[in-house]
C-alpha cells in the first residue's frame, strides 16, 4: 500500500489573476508494478482587487479514474499536517510551496482533488479561507464545494517506478474569487495541473510598471499568468510544452497605477529546461503612456454564473487583457471595481527575436476597442463589443 512521506518547503511568492499550481515532473520508466513517488506543489497567478487570498489546504488526493467519486476506493491521500493557511498572492513569478509527497503504485493517474479546511468562525483572524480586498479588512471566502469534496482537477499523469513525479497545481485567483452584490466573497475554483517534466519558462523586465499583470497566452487563452515585482521583473513558470502546444504570446498589462499601455510579444518559444527572455534589465520592455477605463454590466439570469474576459484584437490576433466573474447573487460584474483594468491607448506589439530589445509597434486601430466574452456555467458563450475610448462602457448579457 501507499506510504505517506510528507515534506515541506519555504513558500516562494504571486498576485491575483490568481493561480494555484500543482506541478508534476516525472522521469521515464516502467508503469506496471513497483512504486514511484508523487510530489505536490502549489503556485498562483495575479489577483485583481485583493491584497491577500488565503486558503487552508488539508490534503491532496489522487486517483487513477477521472470519474471516481470521493466515496470510491482507490484514492491515495497526501495529508498536509498540520493544515496550512497559504496566501495565494505570495506565490508568483515561479514561486511554489511544497505540500507534500507520497509513495504510490506506479501507473497512470487521471484525477487530483485539493481539499480545503472549513471556516469555523471565531473572528476574521481565525478564518481558514479568506480574502483581504485592497484597502479593506479580512473577510470570509466561502468554499462549500472545495471543503466537502475537494477541488477536482482532471489531468492525466504517469508515476514511473523508482522515480519522483512533480505535479504542480496552478490556481487562478482572479477568475476564482467571486465578489457578490452583498459584499461577500465565494470561491469558484479555476485550477489546472501542469507536469514539470514538460514545462518551460519565459521571463522579462518591464520598465516603470511594478505590479503589471503578465500573461502567457495561446490563441487568446491564458495558460500562465503572474505579476511583475517592484523592479518590473517577471517570470512565467511553469508553462507546459508539448508537440502540439507550440509557442506563447506574452501580454503585459501595466495597470492604471502605472499609466502605461499594453505590450504584446508574439510567438515566444517555450523550451523545456531552458528559460526564454523577452527583455532584460539592460534592454527592458518600454511601453507608452495610457489612461485606463473599465467595462461593467450584468449577466442574467444569475444562475448563468458567468465568467467574463475582455479581449482585444491586435494586429490580427485576439488577446485576453482582463478577466473576472459575475456576482453569484446579482449577476453584476466589473473589470475591475477597485481599479480600471483596460488601457485606452493603442497597444504595442512585436514578434519574438533572440536579439534584444524586441521592436514593438503600436496598433492604432485597436486603441480603446475590446470585445467582452461571457461564458455561462453550461458553456454557452456570448460576445459583445466594448469601446472605452471616450468613457467607461456598460455591457449586459442575457442567456
């Protein structure tokens, strides 16, 4: 049977677009018989509107079946003892925290569940799961499904006999924390699992933009995100690579506090084990000035539980610039309530080259022009235009 051998490691650091990561690295070897070791880590992405997003991890569970329910046999548990309260926003720029590891039968696994402690009252400081809005105080983060059965992530991975497999869970906090109309907060988890053995890194430096949101995207879909540190340094890691995944587009959104336009570098290669730099301290990414505005509105019915993305068509490609979730009690949304999320000035764009700096040219036709894509809980998708060139935009959806 499986034997648990837990380890711990110092937390390294992130912000909210919010990502929680569990990485899987493994070597080759025999899948039939013997034991391997699974090591589970966690990371995050940028957060929108929060100083802290806390979750308390109780255990991680893995199963060979993607459809196994929590009551089924065959689960292997990695208990986190004592349970750990982790600030997701401290896990950024490639920083991870190790939750533990366990020996388990070699073979193929399909499902991971991340189980959180329940909130039990006793004041804000005693909350297991909570958020601290910018300029606010700690408040409860409701996590009913995560507490009862664990956050479910379906992702195949292999544990080979006699090897260590690293699996990273990436939790997107910005898309996962739902602000309700009554001022409370709920967790609607968006989590992916990334195998470290097939992962690479993209890094860079953006001038004069501490806290900038940085996304690695494929076809306008964010696959990894982070925030720039106080010196504008950023690291997107881990980014999965495979024979079909291909390069990524890196999108930098400096934010209204920095007053700069978005910058995009297309076709950035992701190489397993070898970092790719798109800029450096000696040749930083320099972006033009810009004001910022917001898109807000509502989604009906409330039961649609929609997620929303602001996309911008730049030089023939669609890129995600911001994302949020509609309030579960009113259907209202805003990008963002605490800080306008969308640059008004024309974005600048270029294509990756090894020689730095990479030339970036403005796309004037894209200035202030966005489309807002709403996706309901059932998978229905609606898209509407939004123009913030002259003022904030109001965009409503009805499913």
